[in-house]
């Protein structure tokens, strides 16, 4: 992630997915605890094509590392 970006994508732990996606769970007190920094260090970050910003554009190039 670019250090200038103040947003971070939300990544749910597998055990939280079922709760988050359950349309019957709407109380913030049940959902807020699911929102915390992701602790798994197995994520890779690398630059990709600026084409990712083009709405409706789908291509394998969108996930290719830009050198």
C-alpha cells in the first residue's frame, strides 16, 4: 500500500466471514469486534498497472507485478 493512502482494505478472518455476511446480524455491537487490524503477515504488496482504476476493465494484467 502506498504510504500516502489513509484507507486500508478490510480483511476478515475466516471465522468472522459467516457473521459479517449474515443479513440477520445488523447490530453494530456484534459487527464492530470483527473490525481490527489483520495480523497475518502472509500478505504480499506490489505495484500493479494503473488500469486497475478503469471501471469495468477485467484482465489478468491487473494482478501482474509492474516492474
